[in-house]
């Protein structure tokens, strides 16, 4: 029925509603002040570029295999992305375990 896709879309929107504000908080802690607006714009436009790429990849997967492969591919990709995010990303430069002291000091000073 039409209500199932609408419900899924609503849940999707609610789940992603905090991603844009969270992105700005992350940039406020990680980017030097003179670069924040540029980096925020680039990462924000990645949302739209990712949508276009996802549509293209979905079309290729659906025509080459089966329509369900688009869901498998993006589900697996999301899990891999989440694992990488958990390993490599931290809330602030002070908490990151792989950043050099020079880079940390530079980010913290600006």
C-alpha cells in the first residue's frame, strides 16, 4: 500500500534529521575557522552528489542483476561506512588517537 513507503520515508527523514546539525558541530571542532564555511559547503554538497551517484549505481545494479541488489549493495556499503566511521572519526582533535601533535595544535589554535 501507499502508507508503507510513506512510513519508511518518514522514518528515514527523522533518522537523518540530526545529520546536518551534527556535521556543523563536527566542522566547528575540526576545521580551522578560516576553512569552516568552505568545508561545510563541500561536505553539504556531497549529500546531493551522493544522491545522484546512488541513482546511477542503483540503475546499473537493477539492470545488471536484480532490483534487490541495489538494496543489498547500499546496506552493505552503509555497514562498512559505519565501521570505518567508528574506527577513524572522533568528536574532537583532543580525542583522536592518530592525529599528530602539530596538526592537533594547529586546529586547536584556530
